[in-house]
C-alpha cells in the first residue's frame, strides 16, 4: 500500500510541476500550513511574496477547480493528505526550514503573544521548523519567550501533548 501512496504522490507532484509558478507557490505555502489553512492567513502570506490579489485569486480558483484545494467557508483545505504531501514535496528539502521561518516571521510580525491570539501556535510551529536559521540573539530571545507563552497556553488549555514541544524549543534557543 505504501508504494501505491508513493506513486499517487509522485503523479500529483508531476501534475503540479506543470502548473504555473503562482499556482506552485500557492500550493507550497498552503502545504506548509498543514491540511487546512485560514483563508485570510493564506492570502496574507501569498501577498507577502510580492504577488498581487488578482493572481492570488486566480491561483486559488484554479486550485479549487482542479481539485487541489477545497474552499470550506473562509478556509482552504487539501481534499486529501496525498495532495498536501505532493504540494510539500515541491519544496526542496534544504529550502523547507527557510520557507517555514519566512512564514513564521511574516505571521509573527514581532507582535506579542497576546496580539497573536489564536495564531500563536501556528507562528511558533512555523518558527520552530526554521529555528536553526535564526542567528540574531534578540530574535532568538523573543522567540523563546513566545515558546514559553505557547507552552503555558497549551498547559492551561489541557493541550498537554503540545506543551512538551513548545517549552523545550525555548530552552534550545537560549542555550545555543
């Protein structure tokens, strides 16, 4: 069954490689956000990549028409995990940490944890995936503080499985 899954992902990846660069970029960014993404966040990230709104709307509409993304309310989701995997595979492995870091920084905008609200976990996750590329000590300290807040929030909200992810990340940032 695994080889069938791999073959499906491979075929989807080939299909995606034939799409224009705006479509590929949109799928890459969406795949970094996971199986479902808030439409406002996705558009914010796509606009930060020097793309204009008409091109973004076209890419989202084509993706929906091609069955690569589904619009659910104001959100977008991959209709199947293999589509998400194929989109993520478009990003060369060595470029993934930089893209996640860029997404995290864009969403963070150096706001406080309170200002981030329900985006806090997404920001911490994205920054964590590219944290080895954070070289500025002040940024590392601010990110460690975000990790601490995210860990505490996870504990307070009974999301105990997330807390052990966020809390040690902050420690690693401060120890490097």
